[in-house]
C-alpha cells in the first residue's frame, strides 16, 4: 500500500511538468485531416509570437500554456507537502521548467507569485542558480528584473533566503560551496546596485530591492513585503526584526553600499522613494552596526544643516515641513544619541518648537523629539518651550504633540504637576477648584468646560449632569498617559463622580475602556475599592459587552479576594444569561463561578493562592 502511495506521489509530481506544444497534439492533428491545416498553421504562428515575446509594447511575456502551468504549481504549493522528499522532488521539477527563462517567469505576475513561494523551499544552491540566471555572469540582468513590478519581489525573496546562512555550514563541503555561490550572487546584486545607485533608489520597485539588500547585508530581516498590509490601526506599528548570522564579506559590502548612498544623500530630501531607502539604512545600521550608524546619522545631519536657507534660519526648519524629508528627520531623531539630539535642539530647533508643533507636517518630528529626549535633561527645556503653546496646539488639533508630552512626563517623572495644571487651565476647569472633578470627561472628549456642559459663561460653577459622551481616541490616550503620573488624585476623584451608567458607557466604549482599565489597575487597593463600589450593579452588563468583559477581566486580575467575591456574588445571580452570552460565558469560565456556587471553600482557596502569587511576583518585579 505504501509503495502504491509513493508511486502515485511521484506521478503527481511528474505531472506538474509542463507539456510543450506538439508533445500530445500531433496525433489529434493527423486524425483531423488536412482541412484544418491552414488554421492550425496560423494558430501555431500566433502561439509562437506570443511565446517569443511579441506582446504589448514588445515586452516578452510567458505563453498561456506556461501561465497555466505555473497556476497549477501555485495551487500545489498551497496544498503543502507531507514529506521532505516529495517537496524536494517537486521543487527540483519546477526549477527545471524555470531554467532558461527565469527572468521571463519572474517578471510575469503568475510566475512571480509562484517563485516567491517556491524560493523559501529551495536549497541555497538552487537559489544561487536562479539568481545567476536572473543576473547573468556579470550581474547585468539584475537591474531590469529588480526594477520590474513583479521581478523585484522575486529578487527580494531570493536575497532573503540568505538568512539561513550559518558558520556551521562550513562543516559540509557541498553545502559550503552552495552557500559560497549564494553569497557571491548577493554580492553581485549589491555591486549592480552600487553601480546604478541613483536609478535604484529613485525607482518605486527597485528601491524595495535596495531596502531588502540593506537588511540582508546587515543581518536582520522583518516580515516579507508579500504579506498582507496591516489595517489603518496598525500602520504605525514598527515591524519586528530578526537577526541572523552573515558572512564576513557582507560587513564590508554594507560599508561600501552605505558610503555610496551617503554620496547621494541629496536625493533623500527631494524624493520620497529615496527617502525610504535612507530610513532603512539608518535603522538597520543602528541595530546591527551602531558605530557605523552613528557616523551615518552625523554625516546626514551635517548635510541637512549645510543647505542654503534664508539668513538666520536653519535649513532644518524647511526640511521639517517637507513631506519627504520630514520622515527622514523623524528617523534620525529617533535613532540619534544624546549629543546629536542636543546639537539638533540647541543649534536648529530651540525657540521654534511651538511654531513647528502648529505645522501640519512638522508636528510629527516634534513628537519624535519629545519622545527621544524624555530620558535626558534637555527634556526640561523642551517642556518649558512647548507648554507655552498648549492652547494653540489644542486648537490646531495636533493632539499627538500633547499626548507625547504627557507620555514623556510620565517616563521622565518630571514636570507632571505643571502639565496637569496647564491642562486644567486649557480646558477651563482650573478655577474654581470645584471644577477639578469635571476634568476626566473634558480630557476624554477634548472639550472645554463650557462646551461640554453647555454653559454660556466661564464664571462660577453652574455644572449640570451631562451623560458621558464624545470620548475620542486622543483624549483616551491623553488620560492613559496621565494615569501613569505619580500624583493622579484629580483623575481618580473625577472618575468617582461619574454615575454607574457613565462608568458602564466608559467600559463599553472602544476608547473609554482603555481609560477605565488604566485608572483602576493603577489605583491602590483602597482607591480601587471605591471605584468598584460605584460599579456595583453593572458587572453583568459589563460581562455581556465585548469591551466591558475585557475591562472586567483586567479588574478581576488586579483585585483582592474580597473584591473578587463581591463581583462573583453579583454575577452568579444571572447564571443562565452569563452562560449563554458569547462574551460573558468566557467570564463565567475564567472566574470559576461554577465552583463559587457549588464549591465555595475550594474557590476561595484557589483565589487566595493566586492573590499571594500575584503579590509575590509584583514585589520581585518592583
């Protein structure tokens, strides 16, 4: 039975070999007689032209038969392989079909997608052979393929395969030769990039090959570009990089490539595509070659600062407001060491921060600078300068600056009280003091006291009860940052004035739930107890909410046994509802409420042990 299965697998793999025109059609033509001979001749001529590349604009394309073959290959790759031998035979067979027309396959949409999935399954020697055919003996073919919409992805996938290189490979002679051949092809690709650096870094597709090459030469890779792009909420997430061993030659090649790039640094401030290449260069060098990274950052900053500008005006102020160069400066700021940050601020940005924070583009580099200086004394100067423009910045809607200022205050443990008082004045709840308890809804909604409470005057305290509403993303982030302050009694006092209905609204809101969770989990046991007292009667509704159930779990994890018992007593009264609800049933299981009903002593013992463990670990971490 096993022999039959293996034979069937071999037949399936052999069946993936593409049949060339005429291999199985000759008999049929003879049976059809001569009447269709002229039609067959014309169709054959058209097929030959398509096969030889006389297509749109003279660009060579794969013939339809080959496209169909590679589609079947893609389908087979999607099924996976149960055995290594089966996979190796399949890969070898497909590469036989690719041989002699690798560039044609790589620049075809279907062929490109197949090669991108096939190359990670190939041995280093096989990848080296594909690269050799793509580039040719002198590497002259790399440019055309790399700058192609489809071919560039293939070159990237091939280069990324070098991440499997290790020094231990030298123990196997055949394997060593394969890796050496692969290494030579990557170096050949880098040589072509250096010889044509301007064309590559300005090209929308070729620039991605350069960026991948920088990652490879530095020895760190992120997720491949072929993966699906993150949604709107994940666009600012920095991809995780994975380090790997590289040949010694790559270190020297990286230095040569970065030198060539720095010679063309002028393109980084005029071209957004080229700017992305420089950002990658700074990032990977900072991670893997910090000394080289410092040199590159310093040279780039010196170039930017040397450009001509109006008398008495730093050229950096112009670059900070440019869509292309501002991104580059953001990366420079994020990666700069203390002395370079101090030079940037003292010689170029001092006295200009409020104006920059009010600019639609320049406010983002200001945020990066505020974050980067949080651990240095110069943050105090930045704070004193920015705090003067809090209200205009709020009016401009550049809340990222305010939020980052609060987060840096929390990190540095400096100027926290000053920021709180400034925010109270900006939201018109500083005077009289009775308005302090209104600060939380105002901060979360980013509305002043008069607007939120529909008051026509700023004098006196004419607050009326207004249901909690208008919770916004940046308001939530601001309060979460303020919750990390050493003194947060104003926020907690304001939270305790909210009605139970408002607290439920807060727990069920996409932005508000994070606020409630942050304030409760950072409170002392006594303060948490006061908040939980006001939440009584809302636990069932929270458990049945998608977001509220998560807040409830966070509250449970940080609560004492007595607080957990109070929560459990309220929840078990609605057992049938909780066990049938799609969200609450998870709460029922995680809180072990069945045991709370039927085995109270055992439940209490378990909760006590968990509480002791949590306290022990918190003491160790502290």
